[in-house]
C-alpha cells in the first residue's frame, strides 16, 4: 500500500528508515516463536497522534464515537491492551475534545462502573486526561465538565498527584487549571487545615524523583534563572510567583529561603506584579507567608532598576502596616 500511494518515490521507505524517521525492527508476539518484521515511528508521540487521528477519521458525530468506545467495540478494545495502546489513548484524550467535544473519561464511562476493570487501567485514563490539559488549547477545555468529574467518585487520584499536575500548568495564561486554580483551592483553608495536607506536599514533592526535579522544584529553578525578571511577561510572572508564594508556608527553612530568593529574582523588575500579589495575599492565614512576602518586597526594592514602582509599593506597605502606628511584630 505504501508503494502504491507513493509510487513516484521508489526509495522513500528506505530513506525514512535510514534517516531514523521510521524504525524497522523484529517483534515477537507473546507466546509465539515466529518473529514478525515491524515498522513504527521513531518519534513516538507523533506516531501515536497520527494513528489516533486515523482511527477517529471514520466517525462524524459524537454518538458514533461513543458507540465505538463501548465495551467490545473497535475503540473500546483499546482498554484491554493498555500497555500497547497507552500512547494512542493519551493522544485520544487531546483529540476527542477538539473534534467531538467529549472527554476520554466520558467515552469510557462504562469502565468506571465495571468492577472487573483494574484500578491501574482506570488510573491511566485519569492520568491521560490530566496530562492532556497542558497540551490542549483553553478553548478545548470544558472547565465545568472537568471540574465536576474531578469532584466525582470516578476521579481516583490522590491530591498530591493532582497538585503536581496543577503546578505543571500553573504558568499557562488564560488556562482554567493554572495558578489561579491552585490559589482558589488553598486560600479558603485556615492555616491549620491547610497545613494538614500542604506541609506534607511541600516536604515530599519539592525534590527530585527518578533523577528529575518535581514540578515545584522545576518552577523554583525556572524563577532563579539569571535575567528572568526582565524577560518574562507580566501575567506569566504573576502566575509563577503566585504558586511559589504558597510554598513560603513550608516549615522547611532551607526550602523557604530558596523560594524567597527565587521570588526576588523573578519579581525584582516586576514591582507592579509584586504589588498585585501583596494585595492578593494581604489577608492570608499564614504568618510565614505574610512575613516572607514582605522580605521578597524588600529584596526586590533593593535590586530593582524600575524605580517608578518603588513609591507605589512603599505607600502600600505603609498604609497596610504603619499608618495606625500598630505594625505587626512578626513583619518587623
């Protein structure tokens, strides 16, 4: 079929293999001894998306897609060999909302009600949907639908994993699951109630796992890049800093110091952003966060070259803390 479609290019397949666009290999099926020659895309994610697109091409309506994903039907069977089709299902998590306004967890709703389906397979569906959110355009994300699903019994993910996903998306402007979502989750809690889960997250999920920094650590490293404050746009700086500010509540002193320095590095030329964030957190129920945010303000004023924003920031600090001659001791 390949030769028929590209008959004018007799050596195209050989060229693709020699350039490592396509890989030719020997594959042996489970419980079979006869090897089979196979070819597959070297760029695995590209190949998965291409295959997923081809599988969906024959369907026109949402109803047709739902039927195809029923248990035992063509696309429903993909769940039976998750180890083999995992990449294709991950691609489906992005393509289904774009093409049919339907989510992967909706077409596999029958699987969540079937006790025979293992938790690991259901967990993969959940992972694929959340992972897809960082690749999808905001217009293809139905915030209400996904939020309702996250609050349902079908969403079987611990909140530490969920926080990691939110932090990965925290700096995406106009995205429904960016830093503002994390802020909405954490802000209403009292310090004691928030510490019951947030302290553990900051203790165990701000380091390195399998040789790679976890999302919160990557955000700290990003904010600590030389010159980042002059390069980043206002909204990205606000979103990144807002997430990092919640890390100032940690009882881990070295981590709190590191986050403080990263925030100063990020915001030293972004005093209007810092002013907005100080207003956002002025009633925060955590003394650690309040005092460190003022330390960040002090550091930024000492280092900034954007002097026009210093007076406005200083006036805000004075009005909040000194105008009545009763400044809070911990901030002093």
